[in-house]
């Protein structure tokens, strides 16, 4: 999946990835996609909930196995 901007939140756990996403998405233009990279499994539920609450569009979620463990990539499209 292609993103316009990438946000690395590796090593941070709830609620930091969501707080960092909230700050970063304010820097994007409408329609741009933000990729949030996290090793916090909670992002699988937290990011869709945050998108629903804030009105942004959850484009997708990917999981990968890295040498350090599972890595999650959430793709959020700025909608307002």
C-alpha cells in the first residue's frame, strides 16, 4: 500500500501511537495517506476506533514479521 507520509511509532505503546497519529495527521493535506508503523498489537483495534471517532478514513492494515517481532502498518487517509 502506498502512503504519502510515514510515521514510525516503534517502541511506543498505547496510547502513544494514537497521540502521535493525531498530531501528525494535522500536517497532511486532505486526501493524503499516513502510514503508521507500530509494534503495539493494540493498534489493530485502536486505529480503526480512532478513525471512526475523528472522521478520518482507515484505508487498510498490514502485518509483517520482523526480526524483532510483529510490525503493524496502519494506513489512514485524512478526510477532514
